C-alpha cells in the first residue's frame, strides 16, 4: 500500500516544480490512551524524528494536539511530516521505523495500536514566511478554490501584507499549501494555509477576528483581492492545535 501511495504521488506531481512537500497525518486517540500516546511521541519518537532530520532523511516533524470543539471532529492529533522533495519522501517514507538504531528499542515494542481513526493528506508547499523563534500554536485554514492559480496569486498579495503586519497580528510564521493527494471531483478542500503563534491568546484573537478589531488602525492597507470569488464558500474548516513537540532544522 505504501509503495502504491508513493507511485501515485510521483504521477500526481510530475507536472509540478516542487521544492518541498509535506503530509498531515491526522489521528484520533481515545481519552484513556492520550497520556501514554503523548509520552511515547514526545519522549521517544521526537528523538527518532530529530535523528532523521540530522541525517537529511526528512525536513521536519511535529506533533500537534488539536482543540476539539465538535463531537463530529474526526481527529484530535496531527503529525506534520515535511520533506525537501517528493524523492526524499518516497525514499524515506518509513523513517519512523528506525527506533532500534536511535533508541535501542524495537519498533514493535515501542508502538501501540492507539489509532481509532487515521488519514494522510499530501500537500506541496507554495509559499512561506519562516519563523524566527519557536511557535507554540498553529491555526490551519482549509478551503476549496475553483481556480488554484488564482488562489495562489491572491495569497501572494496576502503574504506581503502578513510580513508587514506581524507585529500587530502577532503572527510568528505563515505558509500556503495546495493538496496533491488524495483528490476527487467531490473534495471539499484543495488549498490550505497555516498561521503560527507563540501563545494561545494570540492564535484565538486571530481566528476569532479580535486582533483585526483591536489593531485595525495599525495595519497597512488590506490587499485589493477578491477573496469571496476565489474561495466562494470561504474557509471550509479552521483547526487550532498546540505544538507538543517538533524537530529543529539541520
């Protein structure tokens, strides 16, 4: 199955010029297993991930704990796995299984069958404002663009605005991705952006729009773009997560 996914990804993005790709791995963990799950990932798997970064097997890894606001929310944690290229991802898809060499613990001893639900979503990174200091929270915005190129052109304008107004919005980092797999005619989202913050107050003021009311006078002019035409239904989903663990760049 993993070979099939790798081959499909190669076919899907063969027409793109991609420098970096990533996938979001959403999982659902029951309340009784959360503490042990977090302990394994933060204490042990983060070391395996950092070893993979240091050896240039992956670009980065992070574990996020999502704020669950609806009973129907499918996942309560997200793994972020980032790669420099599709070739690096295909070659090192099973980097996480290297526990014995890094920790001296066999993978079948360390891992538990915690996942009540699981799904992987692959994106190419189109633009980014890199962080200069550690972030603690992230807000993911997921939407559906009728014209992806028009969406990217719109976000190019927003990228410049975000850079100029980070002191006012408290934004610590930002980026845009377009989905490459899985895709279908009936999909509800095909584009996304991430917004990084240093604390929960900043991220909640941002996603609720409070920061735009409090600091409106300090902002530079809003970009003249037609958001509603590009994303006719607006953002389909906004998810806030706490960054429990992450690797540092090599």
